[in-house]
């Protein structure tokens, strides 16, 4: 019986969370704006809710627990092999439909980069290939919110946009000194 | 339509020239607009306005009436200054409506079209024509009726909401990363300097596209793989009321002319 109560409560949790962002009238208005749209808005996850409520600026006292929860969500590739196949990683990095990294980051030899995120030009030559840098790069791609709460960068691993192995491929594309990313000039010249 | 062809040819030539000199797309759009007016004497958006004018005054629909009897907020048939006061609450429908949804209301209730017969290819030119009658006027939306307050608050929440597989949210780009570029164009300062609601509906010359703000909002979601809100639904209306209120007093350029 107790299990049943918990199951019912668990099922209601996303609904309850959305309720705390949108009032009853607002919920109805969102529901009247398209089923799939309403689904996305009314099933906001707990962390999305926090970012929404604080308009993307988490208060200092909420940040440590937020970061800890984001960090805990990270799954690592088999055998903690953070660097995969850089060529596969390049195909992912430079694909608009896939990871679309170049749209925001400068440094790709294949696509002109944007400036929403920091420049990654010659990332592997700048940062080296230490285990710490590999892990950090992997974690930022897997879940950018574990370092930068509520930032615009997609949480590729958490949201299932890339598998851990695909993320390791992108890490290799950025870090491997033999990768095109580090041997060829970035498209668009120096900034 | 011959004009459109000529205009497009000119545009593509100008586009090639423009690419060699990176500059603010806002200044670039102003210059291109000026050049087009000097060379061909007409803008592609003027043609869309004319098309909307024809649709507006023609007796159409099952009831065979024009849209002259439609009240866009300032009384039946009063168009000047109407679109800069939208979205607003309409007592006859009991709803807050934007330009798109009010056009649809009149096409269904006045002209007798069925909702599914209301085509975007007619609503958009009509919106261009009606908006053009407010060119140069300041944006003046009010938050007075309870329904307007509710919609404003919903719009604000939607603007800052994070949702979907890419944690999408309007403010994430259009507040936090204003003027930064993802792709070709910098993110506009929707709530601030750009007062985006002051120049929509707009014509985008880089891809010969005529859009209302409903189209624009839907594209924002769609481009990020987020499910889109339906046309004429509360979500795009709420977002517009929130954005328009932030743009109050900004001088309208209608229809807008953008890159």
C-alpha cells in the first residue's frame, strides 16, 4: 500500500513541479497551445524549473547543491576512456543536426564558428592531454550545467543527445594533437 | 510579380557585395532598404502590403463581406494605430488577441470562413497591410484588463522558461547572449535596444521571407528542436504581449525590413 502511494506521488511529481511554475490558469493556456508543446513545458525537470524560476541566475546559496546534483548525473564511458575516435568526433562536432558545436564555438577547420561560447581554437595544443583536462572536457560536454549552471549549452549526455562514446569522440576531436582541429587552421582566421 | 524577380536579382547582387564587409546587420538592412528604394522605387514588402490591401477590401468568404467591419481595437475599420496596441483584450471574444488571431477572428466571425479555411498565405499579407497603417507610431500596449495581466505574466514566464531536450528558453539567448552570434546573425536584444516587437511583421531580404511574430516565435522553438506552439494559441500571444510591453514607446517600423 505504501509503495502504491509513493508510485502515485512519483507519477504526479513532474505535474506538481510544472504547477509551481505555471499557475492553474496558465497551465490551461499552455495546454491549449499544442499537445507536444505543453508536454515539454509542463514536464519541466526539477533543474530546468530552478533555472526558469531564477531567470538563469541561480542565487549563491542554491548553487552548491545544484552543481552537486548535475555532477551526479554524469555517466562515464566504459573504462573511463575519455578520448575516442577524433574523426568520428569531428563529424559530430561539425554536424548542424547533431551536436552543432561550431555554431557557438570558434575553432573548427570545417565550419565558421560563432561567439556564444568561448573560442576553442587549437584546444588540444592549449590545454594538453592530461587526464584532468580529458575528464573536464568530457564532463562539460556531458553536462555543461555541472560547471556553468543554467548556461545555454546543451547538456548532451544528460539529455541523451549524445552517447558517452560519442562524447568521448568529440573530446578526442578537441584534444588529440593529430586531430584536424589541432593541425588545420580554424575557418575564418584568427580572432 | 515582375518586380519581385527584379528586386530579388538586385538583392542577390547586393548580398554578395555586403558579405565582403562585415557590419551590424541592422545598419546593413537599413542600407539595403535605402538602396532598393533608390534603384527600384519599391520594396518587396510593399508588394506584400498591397496584396494584403486587396484581401482586406475584397468581399470574400461565405458572407461575401470585406474586412472593413473588423474591429482591431480602435473601432470597426479603424486601422491607423491599431497594430501598435496589440495584443489586447477584446470583449467580443473574451480573449487577448494578437494581430494574427484577430485577423482570424474576423475572417471566421465576419466573413464566415471555417477556422480550417483560414490560410497563413492570407493572414500574413493581411497582417502586413494592417501593420503598415501604424508605421512610425510608438508601441502602446496596455496591461489593464485582468485577462491582459494574466497573459502578460504567462508571457514573462514563458520567456524565461527552460524546457525540452535542449533546455531551450527565449531569455537564454535573447537576454544572456545579446549580440553574440550562433551562426550568421547576432542574437537581437528582444526586450532592450532592439525592441523587437516594434518591427514585426517583417520581411527578411536574405531569404525573401514574410513573417509575423507568430511565425518568428514558432521558428525559435523549431530551430532548437523544441515542439512548436500552435498558431493563434495563447502561448505566442502571451509572449508577444510581454515583449510588446517592454517595447512600449519604441517607434514602430512596419512592416519591418530585416536581413
